[in-house]
């Protein structure tokens, strides 16, 4: 089994992942935070785009599950000598890897790689496509904070769409180029939340009539109704001309400062997949405030990615215990 898109997940899988995440959070508190689940397995991170959190947390997750990990970086590899992506993947396959964690600037790359390899492929971000593991981290973070049903006691498959029921989430900023937004819209909605997209018209996709979202171009109009403000970074690397008049103009209209945070109310929370640009999508005061879940998202990244690897290993019949 591969994890290319949030669409690959069944309701049972979300629940299994939330359960495993709790278990691995407990493992992380032990003096030796390691379990033998993936002993004898090898994971390769294959990144053609920069990353801090995703690569580090996948490699940490692999180590804590006792897997071996290899790290492939496009800039220091034979790609710079003209080797193709296909041959690079064949080479990794021949070395013998069980998991390929792939990041690439082109949407669809992880899915293409999955056709070339025996390994389980995990999409760690494909251009403007999807970022399913970030989305699972965000869902786990929200479920831990807001989940309505008791994780243990309810009929699990039937209640998944009630986990975040009634929760109002605004995804703010560069939705057009955001793979995180594409995955999160589907996942948050699946868990019962109501999603509103907010941003300059130039950064909201045209064809969203079929998406299960509301749209508003004015943050001040909706902020007081929201429970969660999920901020997105401007993906400057994905477009040539500026899609907003200026960064100053953007932060004035769509950036989160203390005045807007006050209007969100004391129970509202802020999320961001990182990397954050202080002074653009949010001020430093907001980023470091007690209402910010940004570091919780990072804290959850290792146990959630451990949960994903353990679940996939089990599904492909290879995990220990
Ligand atoms: N880290 C996220 C991603 O890889 C978000 C971002 O880069 O803005 O898509």
C-alpha cells in the first residue's frame, strides 16, 4: 500500500492512525524512545525539494521504529550527472528499500514513482498536489485538542465524521499553490469540520464550486466565527509573477496580528504547516502566543509519521508486533 493522497485513507485507517499516534506519543516519553516495529526494514527519503520538518521527522520516526534510513538529496546525487528519476528509483530499489518517502516539485511524481518500485511510496509533498502526512499531523493535532467523541468507546468506523463536527476552520492565504490546503480540505471535512477558504482572489483557485468549502476574501468578516485559523505560506517558489500587490499589503489584509487574534477569541487556535514567515502571514507575537499550535504540530510529526509507517508495514505484511 502507498500513501499518495488523503483519498487513499479509509475511515478505519484514520482511526487506526489516531490510536497508533497515542501509543507512539507514549513511546516518545520513555528514556529510550524506541520500539522494534520496523527492525530489518529500510526507509529512504528521496527529496527533490528542500525540507526541514518533513525529512527530519521521517528519519527520526524510522529510527524510533528501529528501521535503517537512507537520505537521498537531488543536489548531491547523480541526478546532477544526468541520471533520470526512473533510474534513480531503480537504483534505490536494487539497493533494497521498503519505504520511499518522496518529495518533488511536480504534482503526480509520487504516484508515478509508485509504478516503478516494489517499495511502499509515501508522498511527502508533490508540487501543488498533496501532502497527506502533513494533513494527518494536522488532523491528529486537532483531534487531540478538540475531539468530540471518546477515542476508545464509540463505534469507530461510523463516528469518524463527528470527530471535529461543528469545528470551524479558516484556511488562509495561498490556497492556489498549497498542497497542504488540498489535503487538509478533504481530511478536515471528512472529520466533520466546516472549512472556509480566505485569501486574495488571485490565490483562491477558480474551480472550487465542487469543493466542500465556503470562500471569503475578507478575513475580518469571518475571523470572529472561527475556531481555527490555519495559515499558509506564500509559495513564492511556485509562481513567477507576484499574485499580490505587495507583501505589506498581504499582511495588512490577510496576516494575523494581535488585534485579529483578539477577535478570534481566547479559545481559538492558530496553525501553520511551516516554515513560517514572521511578519508576513503572522506576527511574531501571534506565532509565539499560547494560542499557537504550530510547535504542537511539529511535536506530533514524529509520532504521527511513526504511526503511518507502522500501519503501512502492517498492511504490506512486514511489521514486527
Ligand atoms: N511545508 C509545507 C509543504 O511542504 C508548507 C510550505 O512549504 O509552505 O508544502
